[in-house]
C-alpha cells in the first residue's frame, strides 16, 4: 500500500501545443519547493495529473501547505494505491477517514477490470458496508464533506482517494516572464502582484521611502509583504528598498505643489524601468484602481503612464475596494498591510492634488529639473538596498521568530 497526493492541473491543461513547456515549469516548481524542505517522495505525471508517492511516515500536511501555494494546481487529493485485497482497501479507507475526520460521505466507485467485482455497484456496496460497520458516518449524496473514490484498475492497482483542498488556478510564475512590482505598504499593490503571479509572472519588488518614512516599522512591514508574496513565486525574488529623498527633493523644489504627486509617480516609474532593465524584468506592476484617489483618475493615469516604455500592468484597475480587500484576505496580505507603517511622507503630500493634470504642464515642470539623472545615479549606487527574498528564515533573520 502506498500513500500518495494527487494534484490536478488547471488552465495549463488547455494549452495545446505549448502544454509541455507550461507543465515543465509547474513540475520544476513543485520539485524545487519540496526539495527545499528535504521531503522524500517519488513524482509521476500522467494525463494532467501529478502523483507524489510518499513513505507512510511522511507528514502529508507539510506537502499540502507547500502545494497550496503553487500556482497552476487546481485540486489536491490524498489517497492510497493498493492491490485488490479487501483488508488493504479497508485499511486505506480507515486511514483517509481518520485523516479527514468527516461527518457525511458519499462513494464514487468504479471497476475498470471486472474480476473481483463484477460491477461498480457491487464494489460500492462492499465499501458502504465496511464504512457503516466501522465508522460513524452518515451517507449524504448532496451535502457531503467526504467523497471517497475507489477505482479498481487491476488486481494490483486500486486507487482510493478523496479531494482534500483546492489549489490556486492560473499559470505558474515564470511561464509568462519576470515582473517588477512597485510595492507600497498599502492593501492594493500586494494584490496586484499576486494577480500577475497567477498569470505566470515571477516577481521582484521595489519600494520607495524617504528618511522620514523609512522607519523600522515601515521597512519591516514591506519586508513581510514581499516575503509573503515571494511564497507564490516559482523562484525567489528580490526586494529593492530605495531611499528616494534626493529625487523627492528636486521634485519639491521645481514642481507646483499640486503637481508633486504626479511628478513623483512618474519618477517612480522611470526609476523602476531602470531597475527592471538591470534585473531583466519585462513589465512593471502597480496597484491602481480607476478613480480611487486623485492620482488614479483617467487623466492622471494617462499622464503617469506616458513616461514608461515598458508595459505597466495594473490588474486592479477595474476592481473596487471591497473586491480588493477580499483578495488581500485570501492571499494573507491584508493583515500585514493593516500593520502600522506609512510609505507616504506627509510633508510632501499636497493639500489639494491636481485631479486632471495636463501633460504639457508636467513636461514643462520636468524640464526645470536638470539633475534627475545625476540624482538617480547616486540613488541607485548608494541609496538602494537589495534584499534577497526567501532566505530570511534560514539566516535566522527577520522571519525567524
Ligand atoms: P496601495 O494600496 O498599493 O498603496 P494606493 O491606493 O495607496 O495603493 P497610490 O498611493 O496612488 O495608491 O499608489 C498607486 C500605486 O503606486 C501603488 O499601488 C503602488 O504600486 C505604487 N506606489 C505608491 N507608493 C509607492 C511607494 N512608496 N513605493 C513603491 N510603489 C508605490
Ligand atoms: Mg498607498
């Protein structure tokens, strides 16, 4: 009898000719993440199903916690592979029941090789009789919390399994490419990152602070957010923490007060594009939702976007705050975003920011700033900290508590 976990794959199975490439990225990701945790298993893949066979003593929960965060897996099943020996089948059923601890069940029995059982019905009756004698469960065909599948393929191959939990549908990160997320300490940008990770982007992160906002509180919050989001990556990303005070100063000196935020956002994008080139990212990702605040009006967004040559993905653009908060809860970033720590410097934010900025006015004000390149160079060379994500636990650093 062999214990196994089975994963079904989602969208990837629809990929036609390219399916092998997508599947390879998913399988490599599973292998890497399990290897990182020193787990012992054999993997087999068959018809868009991935089987992980484990030794009996392996703790299945550790596997499930890892698999639940790998994008591209739609369902996770647990089960046993046995022969058609009744005692072996019964032992497997009892183990699944004690693992899941259900109340109401139904059986899905299927006999492919009619030898020991001449029909699926006969098999189902045997299984039901066994469960009724040995376990206190009720049959319920519609409101069940345990669907037991028993499939007899041959005398040597019987699969007994149950659906355990759902995974995350989508394309595994790296399938589409690398992205650079402009990550603030707010609720929105982490959700934007996750949505693009689920479209196959493996993300790095950049955050802009100033000496006023670069408090221990804010930095630790941003690191926690980046670490959480990195859990959904296929390979570890980086976090760039940029002290943007030099550039913020030249904007403050040269721009009209009500245009400051627009110019700052353009500078964020310009600087991020430069970093994206350094790390081979082919898209920027930000968390705007149309109309949410002054810098997210249609006019402001087009003026801000105008500065970028790289594509800027804004996956939240059509979502409202309630929808965004729901997603932030699901991906476990809401709690972190709600921690104290502000990324926005209050002495920089204008009283009444312009709602409909004009591009010609923006360009005129930018033409008064003649030392952007020089300041950006200093910022990159001496004021940018690079953190490798995914290593904090091992190093006994931030997350080691
Ligand atoms: P969030 O909830 O993500 O902070 P927001 O509603 O506060 O978003 P804005 O302040 O207008 O919106 O920022 C829009 C986007 O610009 C953010 O989602 C983020 O991608 C990026 N951004 C804003 N501030 C910063 C910052 N300090 N560092 C990095 N990126 C930032
Ligand atoms: Mg914000």
